[in-house]
C-alpha cells in the first residue's frame, strides 16, 4: 500500500434480507432486498429527530461516517427483488430495475412511470444531460426519452447480435459489451462498429469516465478508448484480478474484486494506491464524496482521506508526482494553501532528483517551486557570485522550514529540505562537488537560469527606469516616494539580475558555449564586471571580454585590449585563431559609436590605425562629424607625422570639409618639407629647377587645385632664386598674371605652362570678361616685349610680399580691377592703362631701341619671342581680340606667318557678319509684321449714336471725349476712364502711405 486514500467504515450490518442492490440519496441509504422490499437507512445521529417526508433530504447531502439505523421499510416496493437502483439527482427521480424499469418521484417514492417494454431487461444506462434511457432486453436495445413530466417516449429500437452484458452512453452513441466483444452502436442509424474482443475469464465491463471516454474491461486489464471506440495512448490499468464493478472517483479508479477493494491512480502508469480487504463484496456505488460497498447483509462506506493528509503521506514516502497531482485537486478557495504545498513538494522533489542525477528534471521542479535563483546557485560552488545580501536572506527564509508539510508528520528526513549550503557541508562534500559541477549539471542550470531570466531582467529594467524618472522629477518627490514604500529604490531586482547573469555567463563558458556567452553580453545584461572580467581574461575569451567592456561603457579598457590583440596578431602570425582574427578595422568599428559621445577618446585610439587604415580612419572622422580643426590640432600635438596624411585624405574625399586655415596648414607642411629638400640639394650644389620630389609634386598639385589658402603667406617663404613654378602659381592666385606669366616664360622657360595658365584663367570665368580675354594679350606682350616684363621683376615681387601690400595685392596691367574713390580714381586708372599700352606699342615697334636703358643685372632674353607669339595667335585665335593683337605685332611681321591666325579670324568675322545681316533682316521683317498688325487693329470704326452710354457712369457719351476698351465694344467717357485709373492707383498706394 502506497498510502491511505480511503478509510473503511461499516455503515450497517445484519440486514434481515439479502442485499440485492444499494443506492444513496443524500445522507440516506436505499437497500433493495431479495424479498422486494426497500429499506431506508439514515445516520444514527438523525434517529432522535426523525424528519417528515418533506424534509427527507434536508439534513445532509453527504454520506455520514457513522452507524446507520433503519428509518423506514417499504414492504412490497417491488414484486421481485430489485436488481439495480440509481438516484437521478437533477430530476429528483429514483430509477429501479426489477421485472421492468420504473421511475419513482423523490423523496416520497411515488411511482412516476413504469416502462413495460423493459420487462426482462438485464442492463440499462441513463444519459442525464439529454434525459435519454437505453436498456437491453434479450437481443434488443431500446431508447426512451424523458418528456420532462411523468412520461417517457420511445425513440429507437435496434437489434444486436447477442445478449448485452454491459452498456453505457458515450456521447451520441452507446457502447455495448455483448458476450465476447465490445461494439459501438450508433443511436441514430443503429450501425454497429466493432471495438475489440472482451476477456475470456470475466464478462464484459463498460465504465464511463468523466471526460466522456470509456474504460473497457478485458479480464484483469482496463483499456481506455474514446467515444468512437479508438484506443487511446494513455496506457492500461492492470488490476490484480478481474473486477466485477469499477467506479471512477477522480483521481482514482476503484475496482470491486472477489477478496478486496483495489484502488489505483488514474495517472499513468496507474499505480496501485491502496487495497481494502472486504470479502464477498457484491455491490460498489459512487455516493458523491464517498463509496458504498454492499455485502450480503451489510454495507461499508469508503470515505476519502482529506487531500492534505494524502499529500503529506505521498510526500513522506517519496511519491512526489502523485502528491503534486493531488495538489491540483485542492478546492479553488484554498489557492494559497495549494500554492504553498506545491512549492514545498517541488523543492523536495527537486532535491531528490538532483541527488539522484536527474539534473534537468530537478531544475524543472525548482523552477515550478518559484524559489529564487539564490537558493539553487549554492549547489554550484565553482560559480563565483557577486557579494549581496540576497543569498543570506533566502537561506534564512528556507531555514524556517515548510509549515504546510511538517517533517514530523511526514516522516521525511531533514536533509531533504536543508538548504544547499548545508548539504555541501556533509561528509560527502568532495564527491558531491565533483558530481554537481559536471557538464550535465551545468546544462541543467543554464536552462533553469534562462527560463528565470526574462522576468528578472524585466523587473530590473523597470526598477532602473523608475529610478531615472524619480531622479528627473526631483529629490523632494523621490524622498516622499521612499517614505511611502517599504522597498527602497535600490531594491534587489538589479542585484538579482546581476547574480543571474554572472552565473549564467560562467555556466556558458564552463560548458564551452562561448558564442552563447558572447550573445548574452551583446544584449541587455547585468553581469558583474569584476568577476566576469577575471574569468574571461583567465580563459582568454577576448571577444566576450570586449563585449563586457562595451556594455559597461569601459571603452578605454576595451580599446587598450583590442589594440594589444591587434598588435599581437600582427607580430605573431603563428598564434591561435582567437588572436589572428583581430584586425585594425575592428578598432575603427568600435570607435564609430563613440564619435558623438567621446571624440577625444576616438582621436586617441584612432592614431593607432591611421597609418594602417588611413581611408577608413578618415571616413570614421567624417561619419562621426568630428570637427576637422579638432582632429588636426590633436594630430599636430600627438602625431605630427600623420598630420599631412590626414589633411591629404580629407582634401581628397571632401574638399569642402577643409577650411582655409587647414589648407594653409597643409601647404605649409608641404612647403617646409620642400624647403628642407631644397636646402640639402643647394648645399650639395645639385639643385635644378626642373627636379621634382614627391612632396614637391604634392605641393604643386595642391597649390593649383585648392583655393582656400592665403598665397601671400606662402609667397614670403619662397627663396628668391628658386622654386619659380611655385612662385608663379602663387602669383596667379593673387591675380598677378603678368608676373606669373613672366616667370613661366623667362624664368622657367616653358611656354607651354604659360599657355596652360592662360587657359585656366580664361576657363575659370564662365562669362569671359575683359580680364580673362586680355590674359592672352598679356602673354603676347610678354613674348614681344621681354625687356619691359623682366624689368624690376624681383623688386615687384618683393613689393607684393611687403606687409603694407599683403592685404590688397596689386593687379597686373592686363587685369581688370575696381578702384574705389570716385571719378578721379577712374581717370587715373585710365591714364595708367593708356600709358602702358603706349609704352607697349612703342617698345614693340622700336624693337631694341630701349637697349641703352637696360640695367646690367636684369635676367631674361632681350630679343622678342616672335615664333612663340605666332604660335599663341594660331592656337588661341578665337579667344584673342584680333585688332589689339595686330597692333602689338612688329611691323616687319610677314603676312604669310599670320595666315593661321587671320584666316580663321576672318572666317569667323565674315560668318558673324552674315549672321548679323540675317538677324537684321529677320528683325526688320518682324517689325513690318507688327506694324501691319497695328494698322489692322486700328481699322475698325466705332459709331457713336445718341443712345451710346458710358459703361462706368451710365450716362450718354454725347459729344464728349470717349475711350474704347480693347474688346472694341465697351465705351466710357475719357474722364471716367481717367478717374477709375486714378482710383486704382490710390488703392494700390494706400498701404504704403499708412506704413509711412
């Protein structure tokens, strides 16, 4: 016997006649005797106060656990012995089976109806929900329906293969046990469906379950089938012997065997619960909350042991599953008691399973018990936990024991409910520790923590949000909130989350789930930094360590570690894969989110990757919106060698992102390097103006391509006798075109550069002006009058770089500029321009007539460069004013040499003349057409009669001056028209007048 589910009590004994049937009605017992009488018994305690028939059912609705005495004997209730009885509580009827089936009204036992067609019936079944009665007579099955009053209506009658031994409704159908097999009878069509053969040793037995399914007997085996006769997978009940009667009283199935009553669980594997020795039992009925067993002349009551007592017994004997199943049957009003019992049983069961190696099942029961994780984690001594008060508080709570499951009453050992730390202090400490830290135990712990994690993290997040809100609304509200609540703002939700995540991370690492640990750290987590950092460093889980630093905003530590790993992967190619996978790009990826929050940290650690990943680093600065001035300043102070690299990349990627100051600084860096290079070559007497280093090429390219720098500052640093090409570019940026071109022609001696310079100046102006057009004339003048352009050349450049001229550079004679100061200034400019032109033409015509005035120290050739001038005219004839160019040429220039210039120029002029003539003709034709249309518009005549009215004043026109609107029909007085126009003008001007 596992435990006592029922207590047996003798209700009555020494009944005068043999008991043929038995039934209960409230607290009464109906005994059907062999002599046809009906004996009614009631509890002995009711004997002194007999109630009239009207109060027959008022004392109690349950069977009483006390001796029963005869209350009433109804002799001749039936002419034959009562084979079976059934009380129908919902309709207050008593159904009896004797020579036929009769219905009696309760409680006065008045005969309501007798179904004469049921004479000789040997089995029946009542469907209380629909009020249907089916009974078997010989090889016929009849169905009757209660009409709600005193009568029954026959519904169907079907034939069956053999005599029915047992029957029961199953939904809309009827299950029949006939001779050696079970069949399902369709109550509508009468169709029969075979189920399976019955047993050979015992007659068929059909038992209806509360769920609507059926339990069919096959000798000593009970088989579960559904309403259609299909076998279910729940298994089978194996009785000790073949039962004659089976009663279902959840959660047990009670069978009447020849020598005793056998009670089994309805839960698989349908274990034996209890046996009650009662020999020669003939009847077994369900009396609501109890069972009644009828013998030949006595009756016994089987009263259920209270569920609480059964739970204690099962728990004490280690049958935790049965105990938990009984807990679910506790009434809803005892929900708190039920929850406490279930929690305590789950805890005990979890201890039992854990000690026997069923770790995952143990964790499932710990989870079901809703204990804190701090109760389970001490099972794992190798897992380091943060210091907190939560663990000790949980241990104190668990030491209080379980008031709902007393150890004394259950006989359960104290060790089963001891906290885990007490278990670890036992003599088997070493063996337990080795067992509890194996892979299976840790996997079970991981599943337990993961299932607990969602709610704990949710509470911790809500707690953090609440604290932020309270901080936002002010300390006064925060203090008043603390005064009202028992739990402070820094309550245990986040501490519990820290314990859980720290333990979960360690368990994942110990079981080799490094990827899962990394995913844990990437999400929201509360891992203890100190503990996890030590473990991750010890086991070289660097990726997880980086995530730990990142999620705790320890960016400096993360970047130091990442830089160290990158350097190790560079220096040691034979390192493990863990180190090899770290690349400089990872530092850049880490820095990207920090640009907006900590730009100085980004600058500090970006220096380590600027050389190896320059483009990505510059993109980092640009995408992070870090000011270029800040980056440049930091580089200038901490990494001056990388300053030029940064500025180059910035300029190449986005010129507009570099200010004029930064452009100046980059050019100054280039120029300093070039000057150092020039000084070294000059000291070795190896300097050549046409020698180019890589830095000088960069300098020349930058001087030409960018436009935001200050050329005056750079020009001052150039040596007077070198770097002429750089000087020419700077002079061009200052609009000193004549000086720049003179350098290209007479210093550098590369006319192609001069021509390219002119092209750039000309093309830089989208709308060519006098300045851009005259640039070629300036070059032509330099070719034809070299003495004038080279005279005082160095002095003029020096004057440009003097402090008083730095702010307002003087333009060349060929350039157009504005001089402020009114009409006098304009006249002075005109006189200077005229004199320059005069000198220019004079020098050109006289060729070398000014040779006596040349200074002996002047550079450049004194002869004119006629061939270069002619090449210029032939190549750029469409951009040069032909008339002015011809005036500049020497008189002895042969016309044949000017064919390539004059030919296309004349063709262009002729074409322009023809086009102008055509346009003029078209304009004249258009003018004539307009005049013709004007004449046509003036042709219509307006006839003024005596009836003609003014459209404005509504008076006759008469002989007054009138006006006609463009439609040719509307006539108005001229005076009226003028007045209306004046009024419109006044209305438009009135807002302005009001403003003034």
